[in-house]
C-alpha cells in the first residue's frame, strides 16, 4: 500500500515539475470551404522547462478531438519560446456553433493573480460559427505577441494588433482566465484587484483593443484573458480568446512618447503618407515600428520602415491604396516606440484607424421627360460595387463631404428614393413611384455606390432638373370665410409658360375640380376662360367649419371648336386647423397638404379688445401650443402658411389661410407622476416615504395616494392618502414585515390622477436579520435570563426551533420567534445543567418574493 502511495506521489510531483511552463496563447483558423477549416495553435512557454510539448491535444467542439504536432519552435529572449502548431484541418459535420479548445496540465508557477498557478491547467478556446447565410469566416490574426513587460509605477499599455482579413467588425472584452475543463479559475482576479487598497484601473478598449493598466505597483507575473469578437451584419460570427502574460519589473526608467495621431480617411486610388515621431524623456536610444492590417497585405502596398534613434526617432507610413482596400471597418495600425537598450524595454503605443473609401460615381445627369426625370451616370470605378443608392431632394443644396463623410447625411435633406442592384445598371427613371413628379419643383439628385459589407462611396456631384411648365401649377387654396354652409375658398394657379403652341394654339379654358373630406371624388365646380384667367372664388355652400377641401385645375385647348384636354395641375388641399384643450392652454394642430413647400406658419388669435386677429407666434412645424390661457374662456384662431416652389418664375411667397376655429382651455391634464424614495427605520420597524414632483409639471396638486404591495409579484393597492398642502412624505408603520413595494400617485383639485410613480421595493436585508446569541445566564439575577434572539430583527413570521443536549435529545422547542427559553428541560421542567447546547432553527421570513425558510444552526452556552 505504501509503495502505491509513494508511486502516486512521485508521479504527481513529476507532472508538477514537468508542467510548469505554459504562459500565453490562442487558437486561430482559416476557412477552406463551408465546413472545412485550418487551425493554428500558438503558445508561449518557459524554454528551460522539461515539459516541452511537441504535440498538443485539441477538441473540435463536435465531440471529436485530435493531437496536433508542433510545426515550429522559436527560442526568444528571456527564456521564452514561441510554439506554433499549424496545418490542422478539420471538417465539421454541419452548420452550427463550435467551441474549439486546448487544455494543457499546468501554467507556470508564481502567477500573482492566479492562486497556486503551477497546479492550474492552461486553457484557451475559440468560437467558430458556421452559417451559410453569413458566408465563410476567417478568425482574427493577432500580430502583437502575448508576452509583455511593464514597469512598476508607470502606465502600462498593450495592443494585440488584431487583423481580420474579412474586414469584419471587432470588439474586445476582458474575461476570466480559464482552467480545468474550461471553467473560470477559482480565485482569479484582474491584476489591479490583487491589492484593492492600492487604487488602480485595468481596462481594455472595446473598440480598438488597447489594454491600459494605471498603474501597476506589485512586481511579478500576471495573466489576463480577453475575447476578440467578430461581428457581421450585427451578428456575432466567432471569437478568439487570448490568454497573455504581463511581467511587472522594478526599473528606473520612463517610457518613450509617440506624438499624437488621429484617425483618418482616404479615397481609394490615392496615397496616404504621414510621419510618426517618438521621443524619449531621458534621451535614451529608442526604436519605432508598426503592426496592422495594411502592413500584412500581400500586395505590399503599405510600408513603415523600422527606425532607431537617440532621443528622438521618426519614420514615414506610406500606403498606396486601391479599390481592393475599400471596407466598412477602418484598417487598424498600431505604432510602438520602445527603449532599445533598457530592461525592461518600456514602450508607448498609438492606435490609428484608417478608412479607405470608394471614389464616387461620376457624370450624373438628369433630364426631364414628361412628368418624370431620367438619370444616368458612369459605372462605379470600384469593381466590388454591388448596388447604387439614389438620393433626391427638392431644391439645390451645396454639400462638400468631409474626408470621412460617405453617402448622404440626413442633414443635407436628401432622401433615398431607390437602390439599383448591380454595378452595370446606371440608368433610372424617377416618376415618383408612378405618381408623377410635381411641376414647379427643382429636383436635385446624387448617387452613391454601395458594397457587400455595408460601406458606401463618397457621393457623386449633384444633378438637378425640373419638369417643363406645360400645365397649370396650383398655388392657392385659401379659406376666406368660415361657415357651416356659406364658407368661401380662394383658388389660384400659375399658367403654363412652356406650352407647345404648335400643338396647342388656343383659345384655352380651365376647369376647377373639387373634392372634400367626406366626398373624395372630384367634381367640376367652375371654369375660367383664357390662359391668363388663373383665379377662382368658390362660394358654393361650403362647410369650411368642418370639412377640408381639395382642388385641381384641368386645362383644355379649344382650337377649331374642338375641346382637347392638355393636362392637370397637382391637387392641393385647404389647411384645416384643429384645437385640443389642455390646462390653461390650447394645442393647435393643422394639416397642410400641397405640392409646394411651406416653410413657415403664422398663428393668429382673436383680440376681444380690438376686435381683430393678432399674430401671436411663428412656427416651422404644423403645431403650436398657446399657453397661459384662462380655463373656460373662448379663444379663436386661424393659421397662415408661407411657402414656395423651388423652381423660378412662380409666385413667391405663396400665402394661404386655414379656417377659423375656436375652443376653451380646460383642466383635463393629470399631474406628473412623483419621484419616490423610501428609507427604512429598522428601530421603529417602519418605512418612511418621501417624494418630489418633477420640474415643469402642473403645481395644482391636491394630494397623493399611497400604494403598497407586500410581495414583489403582487398588485399594488391603495393603503392611504395624503391631502395636507405641500406634504410629500408618509410613514408606513405597524408592519408584519419591513419588506414591501411602494408607489405614489398625485391628484389635483378636480381629481385628475397622475400616472403611477416609480416603484421602490424594500428588502428585509435592509435591517438586521434574525440572529441568536452564543450564551445566556438563567441564574435569577435579572440579566440575560432567557435565550432569545438579538434585538432589532424584523419580518419573521414564525420559527421552528429545536434545542438539543449533547446526547441529541430535545430539551426545548417552540414556534415563537422570541424563543424565550428559560434553561429548563421541557420534558420534566427541571433546570438543565450548565454547558453547551445545540440548536437547529428554521426561520420563516416574510421577504419580497414571499414566505422564505432560512435554516440556522449553532450552539449556545448555558451559564448559571
């Protein structure tokens, strides 16, 4: 037996000694086909260790595993080796999410933030998502090694320089280091949490991946892990976990400093060139280098020569961009300046994003044909273009995009009207989706090339056109009289000025067509003769008080006694004003449906003193709130619109009036919901509620209703009200439990009730929980005579207390939370002997979630 134990012990010791080497690593992959991928494992180990790993086992996440042979080993400085296990090809059974992992028996000894690290397995994993709808995916490649040094009391910076060949979005986040079976390592903490008495921060930038430790104090080796997650179309398509090691050393040195760099954008086909400079505050010799996607490209179009200098060093980054470099995500370049003859070598890093943007489509043209505009442009210069987005706005707008401004920002007023698939389709007819464009408006267009990853080109130059003015253009539908059966509306239009007189020789007439909100079919209501007669007054029993009217002008050629239809204007409707009463206010809302553009509205209110309407406000929106009014008083309004067409030689400004409407303000608005706070008074066993009313809300509050729910899933009910002026507090007393949820509603003098306030729930943990003392003295001295709970507990419904002697016999039991054991044996009413007694007590507490049992057990000493 002893021999077997000795053998087991020697084996464990041998494994421990041999396996104290793993320091850092990750797993990456490349897509070969839909289900076939090639994997690479990178690890960093302690060179002198006997636990060399010529092979590593890998689990594919589909229930199978494989042993992978090492293909390369590089012995680096400071007894570190880089191990590469590449060329491992695996075919997965089908689409799905797979976790590929590697576990090695032990990490290196002495990792500060991993307890007993020598006996903790090293575990790394990578996620692969196979989804035919998202396409093939290659994992990120991490260009910066995961072994790094830092200096105590100095800012530590590191960037993994992740490069994604597919151009997917990347995000970064810290995760716990993993150990046996891929579980989080018990006791693992971030490096800054080893000694919480020393304030420090340890973060990773979620966007660019820069790790910042401000500032390390304790010397030693630290391990961290982080995920680099890939996203495509808003869906996570995989991640790589890197487990890396940071060694903090004592040093009398200061890191170099790289001059500030800014993210930039460049148009594909042009060359980006800029100088990067670094200096050392102590004048030491330093080097500067760079890592990043552009420098990894096979076309060798980017360069940044490694440079060394004394005190100051600089080098020039140059990139000859092409259309192949266009992508939605910025290319990331990490510049590093490092002490070259110091140990540890301190460094500074700067991360720069470079976005390569497609040139715009060229030679956009616009030509008016009938009631449509025909557009054409040159084929996009970048062959990976998959579609064109076409934008339109009314009227010209000068827009010179910034270097990083793609597409058409909303502030320009352009709206997308079409997306044309394919790079070769460079024609489009805009007929307003079959409704026809509007005469009198200048239409301006721009076109943008789009790509599969969501990137856009710069916008093209604008092209503008307007329809030929060969039909009437309506300009006025203005209410002159407001009445239920004697209303009047003025209708005006502009005559055609580009009519083909060879076809239409005249004379001419206009036919006025009308519909209303109850009868949408147009009917003829009048005519005018001659091309210059462009005014009409409709007084045919209109109900302008209740109805909205639409008008259209049809034009006819009467040459040779034959009536020939020429064309129609677009229709326009009369403005219709509605009033919504509120507390000391009226809300004005109006419609304005017309082919021209209204840019401003003038609001008029009747003045009872002067007997005329006064202009009281202007609005650019179709609404206005008239405040500080008298409830119950009658107010009368109408609205004047001010608009125009964007084409020249038309009436400007175009003025139209709504009907007159009237209403009385009334207090129909409830108060705002109060903002509630609750404090627990454990001594008095009560909850004290206080609340405030939000700023800018009605002040005529008459009182408050108090709502209470004993449990968090119960519906709150009114338990009381407060009606004293200005009182905004309430104490809830005589509680069976301190737990409960509270809300408040306010009401005003006419019983308008607010929405309910925020809910505040109180837990019994706000006060001392049920606890028992460890001794009592039933010796008739009036002190500590009874075994009972410590004071100030709350929210206990009952208990199930059993007290045992040392032989396990029950000497006392009760359901009373106060217990009140006097030291007598319940079986014979005799005094129990001095000594230790044991208890088991089920405490039934009234918590937010309901009645909950908590079992406490222990011992109490009886002293006499």
